[in-house]
């Protein structure tokens, strides 16, 4: 990449062509890390609740595993971003996946020693891999032109589909391997995850060259290594950035509780595990498979229109699920709409957020957004059970629907030229 180390000294057309080539390579590399890292993350996530319940001897402990991993992803998002801001995307991704690898090993230790605190500590560190995968969507836009950003970001999100499809199915085979090795069967998923994170870190460390963030700074004539300083959590001073963050917070906070509670609601009605598993799978596929379409719609109609469309799908999902009773088909339809709506909100919200803040604050804003979204989603997951216990499943969907309806009102105001311009 010596021909664009000093872009002022070479023809701009040549620089643009070379940047386009690097951008295409960057998206491919990020997609590979998403596939490999996603398979590892989903394998461990699927086994985590079962392992926690086994270690604690209490089925209620299953929730600790999910909570620990979600909290870890939220809390570690900003430190990973700070590494990226100072040293580039490549080193930040290596650090994140390596931390996830260490967490997977600690989780294996917790399962081996029957220690729930050690297991939870491991799962918190394990969450770093999820945070890193989420940041990959932003890395895809570093070198992209405005016309390419939506497609690049949605392509990287779409690559996670492989993890969704493959990861959960590895719990059985990895358990058999772990048992033959003298380890508790459910720790096998974390042994596999550690290997997957090692591969993802290696791919990012060796193939994400030149670093897209550092290169984008060179092309723009900015310092590649900004001086340390500034607040850890920057303020969102522009209405579009606040609107984007609000949308991602609400969509995550609605999606996670309904995703967790709906299968429980179906099981309570006597729905078979096969049907429940199919419903959960189609929901998660809906979260990722159609993300390229969401990107294209954002390019065609604008980011704010994408926010409204995604939120409208979320509102429809709450109505369909909330009025389904115990009809497994309608509940499944509600879960699919929930996943597709979440995807549209994630893609459009991420794009609007990135495009609404100055370049020097962009990474910290992205990290702060992921941290905030993760913590709010975790809180929603924690209170979902008590809400259902008090008001029933219909009460949970009603509350979620009211939240989304209020969000849509704010979004429509912005789309029509209100405060968000």
C-alpha cells in the first residue's frame, strides 16, 4: 500500500481506485471474521445456560449465563473501541477476539471445577467477542463512500447468518468430544469457541491490512494516531445521532425480552420442542438474512425511512404475538417480524449514528452506543420475567408495543422535517 501512504503526492483517481480495492477486501475479511467468530459465539451462548444450570444445580442459574455474556459485551464494547481509536481496527479486533478466547478458557475452567463465579467471570470476558463482532459492522464503513456504506454494513451483518445457522448445532458434537477428553460435556462448546476466536483473531491480525480506519485517516489527511484524551463517554450533541441511538436502544430492549419469553410462553402451552426450536431459529435468521435488503432500502429511501420501517415491523410483531394466544404459527410469525424489524433498525440506526457525528468522535460514539444498547437490552431481559408474572405475556407485548409506538412518533416527526432535520 505504499502508493497511498502519502495520497497528496499521487493522482486522486489512482488513490480512489486503490481505496475501493482495499474496501472490497476489507468487507470480505470482516465477513470471514463474522462467520468464524459468530459460529464460536453462538455455540457457547447455546451451551451457556445449560452449563450454568448444571454447575449450580439450579435451573434458575441458566439466566446468569445469558446475563453475564450480554453484560460483558456491553461493558467491554467501549474499551475495545478505545483500542481501535488509538491503534486501528485490526488491533482492536485482535484484542477483542483474544479476550473472548481467554473468557472461553475461563468458562471451561468454571465448568471443570463446578464454580459458578468462575464460569460467570469467563462469560463476561467471553462477551468481548460479541462486542468485537458488533464493531465489525462499523469497520466496514471506514473506507466506504456514502453510496456504499449501507451495503457494506449490511453485508457484514448478513455474514453472521452462518453463526446463527451452525453454532447452536455444534453443542452436541462438541459435548461428545469434550467427554472423551475427560471434560464436562457442555464445556466442549467453549473449547470450540476458543479455537474459533483464535482463528478470527488470526484472520483479522494478518489479513486486515492496511487497517481501514488508519488508511481512511491518511487519505483524509488526518493523524493516524490521535492523541489520547477526551471523555470516555462522549455526548450525542446532534438530534440525528440521538434518534439513531434511541431507535437501537428501543429495538434491542423490545427484541431481547420477547425473544427470550416467547419460547417459554409456547412451552407453557404444551408446544413441542421441535416447533419451539423452529420458531426460535426462524426468528434469529430473520435478524440477519434480510439485512442486505435493509441496506438497499436505506440507500433508496434514506436512513430515517429505514428507522420508521424497522420500527413499524417491530410494532406489528408485538400486535401479532400479543394477540396470538397460544397459536404457535402466529407466535412464530411474530418472532420472524421481530427479527426482521430489529435488523432494519440496527442497519439504519448504525448508519445514521455514524454519519451524524464528527470523525474525531465517531469511534467513541459507536462504542458508547453499543454499550448503552447492550445494558438496556440486558435490563429488559431481567425485568421481562417479573412483568410476565404480573401482567402475563399479553402485558409484556402491550408494554413493548407502547414503547415502539412512542418511538415511531418521534421518528415520523424527524422524517417530516422536525428536530432531527
